[in-house]
C-alpha cells in the first residue's frame, strides 16, 4: 500500500520497492498541492481506469500499477483488488492528469488537505489523527490459533 506524505507545498506518493518495479518507476510521485483540483473516495477504483498501461503492470481484477495513457491524458494508478481507493484530479501537473490509489487513508487525505500543515512532510493518517478529525481504529490483536487435538489411538 502506498504511503501518502503531505507538507505545506506538496503531496508525495511514496512507493515501495515492489510498487516501483511493477509501475516501472524509479522514484516517488510528487504533486504540488496547488495542482490538486478534486479528491474523490471510491470503493471500486477499477471503474476509474482509462486507457492502456504504458508502462505498467495489469492483472485484471488483481493489480494495476503504472502510467495509463488515454486520449483524456495520462493517469498514474496503484490499484490492488477491490479495496477502498482515492481518485485525485490534477490540473497543471507536467506528468499526470489523475492519480488513482488504493489506500485505506483516503478520508484522512481529504481531511489533511483541508488544514494547514507543517513544512516537514508527514503521513496523512498522522496529520488527521493529530487534529482529531479522523477516528483512529484500534490496533487488531492477533487471534490465537487453536492447537489441534491429538488423534485418538486406534
């Protein structure tokens, strides 16, 4: 899952090594805050894909990562299965017109973009949690597995 870092001037989409390899990208995606025109939350990011991966990785219904080229412009996608996602429309960005990202921190991103943040980049989930606008889910405790009972002797 991508990490979203936000400071007063830019949003940075931090990609893991596997995400970089699958999206054929050497670095992170950096977006100026002024280029963000709209942010939408969605449960099905697959409906937002347009065009063809070029370069990118696409396994239908499983993963879509990389640049998607279409007549409407270039999009950057990091989509995994059917998980909650965020669609970020851009204007004036030299590389992309839209970002489509699978993240469980979409609501935190929307809320963090509405408030003034520090000069230092911080994770959007932490920013929203500090302001008290996003409920923070308690950490799940690992469930204990039951040990199988020994088979009766025959």
